[in-house]
């Protein structure tokens, strides 16, 4: 959430930055500034009335002690009128504050100065690429056919049990999932991340904390009777672990990792884009999250990008890193790098990770703070990245490594999978 003091002092700059994200309701900025002014006036008015009531109450006590009953009763009547005005003033203040909150929650995070202009994914900038594109025969199969050939995943049973987009992993398919999850966690832990196992459902306050609400309300599964939400990513519960806290210097930077299933209602477009594992409603993902000082959060972002790049190198997958343009960025991000791997049989790039710096947007909502050298309380910066999302990693591993005698796995997975390849034995 943006801070009103910054908005008041930099209204034109805020409007310019929001335009980079193609935010259409720019008039909200002026409305917020006007509302903030009204709130300040209303608060001053209620504080004045409260002061008058407090002073008059002492005067009434003194009058009663002196048996000045008539004067005391007159003052009581005056106080009762002030109390009525105070109550009305508090109600008006609450209405103003509710209106202010509803409006400021609509504002996305401001993009970093390096974010490129652009509206759609085609406007993103490739900043780095690595790995070698595999040279597959013309009859190479897409992963949804390989899955059937090797009996790894059953989409039909998943549809019967739950619905479309809920795959059932079995046999070597389940084993591959488990191997990847364990490898990703071990890799993150070795880099200094502490592992967490968070709840898979969160309350509304937690979802608001990371910006999932109100922005992604229609994309999250909502357990209405209990007012809980199934998590779209481990970022939501894990970042909130420190909500409302003032973090000690000795604890920073905080580095967290977690594996969770993730749940998203939105299944995307039709056709090959959503075939097989390309887009599902439930999927597994390992996440990394950091809480860092504002003055070095972009160094931390670079560190996280390098961390995930090395992970893809160990998986021996061809990849590219994109800097997202303003129109393709998330609601909460100030700067995002996307990682894509090349799926050889589909001949397309598949997104497998987003690494973002949210600056103080999330921590302002969650009140995650630290004390600076002067002892003043300041907001930390939050960052997160997928490390990694499994479905498209699995799709690329299957397609890129298919051979006549099976699917050859990268060396780093051999000890986790317990074999060098997937075959029909």
C-alpha cells in the first residue's frame, strides 16, 4: 500500500509512475489528497471537542463540590451537546477513513525507474539467456503425450475427483515431483534460507497484507463459511509471519523458503497454452522470500535472480530472463524479472519463476518495520521469487530430455530420483 504522505508530497510523480503501469483511475490521487485533508480537519475537530468535554468535566466536579448546582447543570447540558457532536463527528470520521482506505487499496505499487514502458508481454525486455536449445527429431512429443506414454500423471482421474486443472501424479510422476521439491528446498537451505511449512489457507487480513486482496479476489478459492482463502502462493502466509513486528538488526536480512501446493481459479486461455501442465488450478511450488533494508533491497533482488539462474543451470534447461514492462507487472511489484525455460517439443517459452522487489508496498500493509540508526521506526522492503514452480519445469524436462530409451534426467536429480532416467520398466 502506498503512503499518503509520499502521495501528498509527490502527486505528479505518482501519477507519472502509475501511468507506466497503465493505471486508468489516476483521479484517485486527487481524491485521496482531498480525503486526507478532510480527515485531518475532522480529527482536529473531534480532538477539540474531546478537549472541551474533558475540561468541562473537571469544572463540573469543582462546581458540585462548591454546591453550585445550577451552574453545574447548565454545564452538563452543554457537555451533553458536545458529546452528541463528538459522536456525530466520529461517525463522519469513520466514513471518511473507510472511503480513504477503499480508494488507496486500489492503487498498485509504483514501478522502479528502470521498468520499461509497454503494455503487454511482447514489450518485455530479454536481459539474459543461457543454456543450449535441444535438437529434437521432428517426431518429438509434447509433454502431455509423454505423460501418457510413461504413465506419470492422470488428468482424467483428477477431473473426476475435483475438476479440470487438478492433475493426479502417480508412480514415477509423483516421484519426480517429490525429487524436484526436495532438491529445490535443499538448494535454498544451503543458500541460507530457513524452511517453513505454512498453512494452506489464510484469513482475509493475511491476503490483504501481500496485496492478494483486493487485487486477486476473483482468482483465489474462497471458503465462504469460514472466510478463509486457499493460498495462490507460499508468499502470502510466509511473508505475513512477521506482520506487525519490529525486526531487530541481528535478524536481518530474513531469508525464508517454503514448499506448498498453490491454488488459482484462473485457468487462462484455451488451446495449447493450457494443455497438459502448461496451466492448472493446483500446482506445487517452492518459494523464496526476503525481508531487507531499503538501501540494499535491489542488491538483494540481484542476488535472488542469480540464485534462481544457477538453479536452472543445474537443471540443464535453456532459459531466458526478462525484465517486465509496466503493463505486464503485478499489482504489488516495483520491479520484476521473469524466468522462462524453452519447451522444445512445443517450441515455446514457458514462465517458471517471477522474482520481484515490492519495496515497502507489502510491508506497509503488514507493518513490518525496523529501527534506523536514529532510533526511528521505518518500513523494511520485501522480495520474493519462485524457486521454482514445478508444472512447467516438469513439462520442459520431459520434452527436452526425451530419448528412444526414456527421458534422461539432469545429473543433479539422479540422487533425488534414484535413477538417471524415466523409462517404462
